[in-house]
């Protein structure tokens, strides 16, 4: 069994659309405070502007963990 972990960060942009960024294999034990701080810094420093529209607000952050169980084919 192999588990995959992705941190998904969703932001509202200046054009009122939503952008979601996915970070694979985030730091183990990452905290809500760390995620909030990182998202706030991304907005404040204007690090990303998808389609030319800067990020304006945090919408949500989710840690998504998926398991895969391969089956042997006969």
C-alpha cells in the first residue's frame, strides 16, 4: 500500500476566480499556523499571479491523503 499526501491551498484572485495550488509531499506534521502563515506571505509578497491576477485572500487549505492498493492481474 502506498499513500500519497498533497497539501491543497485555495485562494481568491483579484479577478474573483479561485486558484488552487497543490504541494506534493508536504512537511510531515505541518500545522494550521504554518499553513496560514505561508498563505498570508504568498498573498502579501505577491508571489503568484495566475493569469495575471494576483492572489487576494485565503479560501481554504486541505491535506489530502490517498492510499493505493495494487491488485495482481492474472
